[in-house]
């Protein structure tokens, strides 16, 4: 086995030992950046610029520009206090997501257990749940008379107040984002060669030192990627904040919403949205810079083989973790299922399901329930295809051609999720009536979803692609493989987990997005979460829950299929390495 | 060995591409042809009476297709019209569901066409006090009352607050769920009520006294109602039709209506014709149809509001349990327009403790 020495020697920084970028490569690099540039420029930066420009106008409709709104906003102690609280709750939420994400990521990367694919798909499902459904799940789970408190009361004789506190917000945000961090951590972890940790241990390093010097630096890109996304996501959050914490915990986005949708003051709203975007991207930039300073990165040619989650004593804490995580993620989801089969008149019934699948039900005007499912799946698939293509090209270019960290460019690539969704929706509806009016109606929603999913692809794909040893590709190319062949044969299978996670996130984002969808949709373009809100508006609570369960089941099914596909690709790859 | 691997993967990629394409082509393009009347409205109206209105109007006017578009709440529907108008044109011919409080701003932004009231004969059946728009841009189509509802299984009749002021009593500590006036029209109505009751700086002191009684202030009605139904608190800010709705949906009358001093805040919902429509005459006929007994009789159980047409029969249980207060409260929309930004800001500062 030549493996060991080679792997110990493979400690390298990305970019070390690379050759200079040739002229031909430069053209190729530019060509590969084109899809991302077109996508972001036309369907993000143009509409956003339209919307945010309003913030600079001297007066509504005026052509002369000024910064006076920004000056008065930034001098307003109330706005500054909103900014502080928004950042603080986002920081706490991202931190808890990391605390949950690391053990879960460890489990997924290092252990196999029965039903693992199902668990892996299940933990991604919260990502698509409408905020109001999560609020309901949390009410049943953590309410005063909820399962958690009933359990506490019967075991220890006391209850705790979770709902309507800062903790409800933070825990709900972690419910959404913990899996995100976990999957990104998993991707990085799988590319860490176990031999590295083994040799460190053989050389006498204590477990804590191995963790600090080998494991942590290796998984850091994944953890940071997940944490940055979680932070921005929570920075922009507002339905969850208001439903679970209440108005006492208002964020900046509530203020923007109020200005834009209630007071119709587009100018101040735009100025505030610009401030919000700059601040959240500034935080993201700092994170990404810190990640760039991580001591060293490890590239690996061999995937780690997860071993069975066993009965050995040192696996005990992992069983506990698994159980806690299953309750944490499964509890609120299960409570929605229970709610959907609860008959308003008492007892259990499937009548809500009958109502949501009956054709000709007049709740959806031009879109039967079947059609809403079809719409959601179709938009999700197209959005994922668009974002994966543009994002993978972008990441490939920055990792393989540029070979330097470009925190600024990477920060800009995160912008689609860092701009207020109400401001973006306004900009989009203006743009699609003006410069983009030639874009066919049918692809508008998936295109916008693709743009919103782009940052997720970049963050999910980058750490795993960086983890693929560049010398393997050089070896493949020395043996006569073209760049494309090397990409398809070597890099793609090794980055399978990253791509899979990217797909799940894109799909999930598209399936759950409502703000832009509602702003652009024609009547027949109703999607599943819109339908959930519509059932709620019609006071049909059990039908809303039934539709939410259907949403979770359908997307969970898609995630599971993707999971099985990736497992198949990985198995084939594994077989080849052994051969 | 290598070639085979590559081929397998290509097959896989092709299969994926085929699935995606098939999914993309799944839905046929919508048909063009009949004269279209596009109506923007809010989601509970779309989920409620809209389908019956569409069917009824299309039956009366062969060759006409009514298309309802519901971009969310009433505020969101208005926002979409304004954004589209700003970009040079909207699809909307009619907007159903503008609140009286948002009307002045919508008129200022040029959203509505002035109505030709001679084309609206049914308007004669609407009492003058509900026909609030003296600028002649919109017609009311329903009205409702925002008040406090309570769970009669938890609070006994002799324990109830008799006035807004009594809500601040220590015995109601943490017992009331309010709704954010910035994100919900119900919450907005309740705030306006307190301003009408206590006056301009006075309302802030009232809210300060009310704070201990508030369990939470949620973003929307659904979140508040779920918490109320789960027993987190026995009172919430809601509509005076809730008992009737509880009977209709769940055969349960445990939610009861409070009208302290016979008061509740009146909301009037209106509809208007969007400027730039190319079917103004058809749009007028649609508004008039909205005021007909045929549509107005749908309003109680499909929209849980009160019909404006005085000749409309309502179901017995609705007449019995849905409450029209003796002294409805309402603020002048112009007064609201002038002060709303400051009021909402002052309220938010108080609630978040950032005064």
C-alpha cells in the first residue's frame, strides 16, 4: 500500500504547485463564468438595482439622487437597535445551527446505520416547510400544553416557556439551518482521509489535538459555508421571528415589509433594504475571510468508508445524538401529521386529505391540487438545473483556474439571499414588465428560484471540490484524459455529496419560496406552500396541515431519490478505487 | 472498464435530463380567446367566494373569462398593482379588497379609475354610512368588526373585561394574544381602535399598561389563532364573526365575542377599477354584480364578513352569532394616512422596548 505515505504528503494548500493559467484556459474560464454572470446580472442585479435605486432618489420619481435617506436611517437609534437585534439573533441562530450541524454531519459522514438514507432525506425536509407550518409544529411540540412540556411535567414536574421567547426563534432557525450546516460539514468530512487522523494518533497526538490540528481545519470550509448561509438566512428572516417570538423581537425585514407593503413608502424601504444587504454581506465577507485564513487544507483521493453505528461503548454518545436529533427534527414534523388527521369534531379522519385532492375544489382557482404539486416539482427541477449548471461552472472556475481565494467575489455570489425578499419581488415585477418582458411567463418563476438557489450551490459545491486532490486530475490528464473526461471521471463522482446537497437545497428553496412567486404568479401557477397559506386564509386548518404534509412527503421523496442515486454513484466510485 | 463507466454516467445524465425536460413540459400553455377580466384580490377571498363569483359572472356574460389573481394579503395585492403600474402597466382590471385605511394612498398613487356610479344600480341598496368613499373611486362590498374573542371554557362570564382599560387588569396577565399592526390588517384595526379610544399620545400609555397582559404579538391572524386554540392564552384580537365560523367549521361555540361598551373597530372592504383597464364597462358590470344579492349572500359564510347590500338574506346561525356592535368605531382614513407612519413606529418602539 503506497497510500499512507502519499496521503501524509498530500497536505497542501489549494493552488500550491499549480501551473500558470494558459491563454486557452483563460478563454475557457471566461466561458465557464458566463452562465453565472448572465443569470445574476439579468435576473438579480438588474431588478435589484431598479428596486434599490429608489432609495437614492431625492423624492419619489425624481431624477436627482441623494444619500439623505441613508444618513437619517443610520442616525436613527431605533433602526440601529433593530440592526443590532437582527444581527444578534442571526448570530445565535447560526451558532446553534453549527452546534447541531457538527455532530449530525459527523454521524452522516462516519457511520452507517439502518435507514440512513431516510434519515438523511428527512433532516433536509424542514428547509421546505412554510414558516407558518413550522410555527404550528413548534406550538404542538413546545407549547405550554405541547409534547415537550407534557413530557417535562410528567418526568420532572415542571414546565418551561419556550414559545414567544428569543429561544423559540433561535431553535426554529436551527431547525431550518442545522441540517444545512450538517450536510455541508458532511461533504467536507467525507473528503478528509482517515489515514491523516490515524497517523496523527500513531504519532502520539491526543484526541483533542487531532481534532484541533487535523479534523477541524479539514471540515472548517464546510462548517463555515453552512454557517454563513445560516447567518444570512436568519438575518433576513421575519415570519418565523414574528410567529414564534412575537413583535417584541422585530427584525429589519419587518420594518422593510411595513414600509413597502403598508405605508407604500418605496423610497425609504429601498434605502433600508440596501443597508440590510450591505450589512449582511459584510458579515458574510468577514466569515469568508476568516475561513480563508484557516491554517491548512487537506486534499484527499480516498473517500472515508463509514463504519456501522455499533454497540461499542464509544458509539454510545452517537446513539444519544441520533435520538435527540430525531426528536428535534421529527417532533415538529410529526406534529403536523397528527394535526392533519385530527377531525375538528373530534377523533381521527382523513377528510382533510380528501378535501385537498378532490378535483373541482374551489380553493385554488385554476390550479387543482394535483396541479399545485406538479407546479412545485417542475419549478424545483428547472430551478435546480439552472442553479446547478451556473453554480458548478462558477465554482469549478474559481477552484481550478483561479486557485486563489476571492472572498469579495464569493461574497457577491451570496447576494441573492442577502437582499430583502419584498424589495427583490418589487424589482422583479418591475423588470419583467420592462427590460425583461420578453422572457416567457412560464420560465420566470423557475429562473428567479434558480437565482435565489445559486448561492447555495456555490457554498455546497466549493468545499467538496476543493477537497479533491488536484494532482489526481493532473494524473488523469497525464494519462491522456481531456479536462472534461477528468471532470466527469474523477471530480464529479468525488464531489457527489456536495452536488447532491446543492440539488436538495436548490430544489427545497424553489419549493418553499413564496414572496417572489406570489408577485409573479398567474392563477394557474399556484405552488404547494401558496396553497397552504390559502387553506389557512380560508380557515381550513386541517387542510392546510394536510397540504403541508403532502409538501413534506413529496420533497422528502425527491430528496430520498437523489440520496439513493448518489449512494449508487458513490458505490461505483468506491468499487473502482478498490479495483 | 473506463469506457463502460463513462457510458453509464452519460446514460445517467441523459436520463436526468429527460426527467427534467418532461417535468418542464408537463403543463400546457394557457388558452387565449375570450374577453378577459383580471381581478386582483387577497388570498382568503380567492379561497372563499371567488370561484362562485367567477362562475356566476361568466354565466351572465357569455364570452367573458374572469381571472382571479391572489398575490397574498390585501396589502400585497395592492403592492403588486402599484409595482406593475410603476413599470408601465398591470394586468389587473379590478382590485377587490382594498381597505378603507389604504385607500387614500392608493388614490394618491393613481391606482383607481373614477367610477361612473350610474352604471352601478345595486349601489342604491348599500346604506350611506357604509359607502364611505366620497372621492368616488371605490365601492364597499363587505364590512367586518375587529374585537376581542375569548374562550368561554376558560373565562367565566362574570370574569370578563368590560372595557379596553380592564384588559390591563393584573388578573389578565399574559392572557391576551394581539397581532402586529405592521403585518396584519386585524392587528392594524385593533391599534386604530385604541387610538380612537385614547387619543394620540394617550394610546401609547394605554399600550404600555397593556404590555403585561399580552402573551405575544404575532405577525398574522393564523399564528395567533393557532396559539389561542392550543390554549396558550384565553383571549385574542380577532373578528366578531368567529363564533359563527367556529359553529360552521367545527360545530363548536366555545369562542365568544367581547364588545366592550358595545364597541368594535369597523373595517370596510372596497373594490375599484384599476386605471388603464381596457374593459371599463365590463369592470363596472363586475362591481355591480359584486353588490348583487347573489354575491352578497355568499359573503357571510365564504368570507366571514357582513354583506353591504341591505336586501341580502343571511343564514340563521350567522344572524344569531355574528355580532355587529352597537357603537362601531372608525377613524377617518385621511387622519390615518397623515399619522400612520409615526403611529406604527411609536408602537413598534414601545413593543420592542426601544423608546
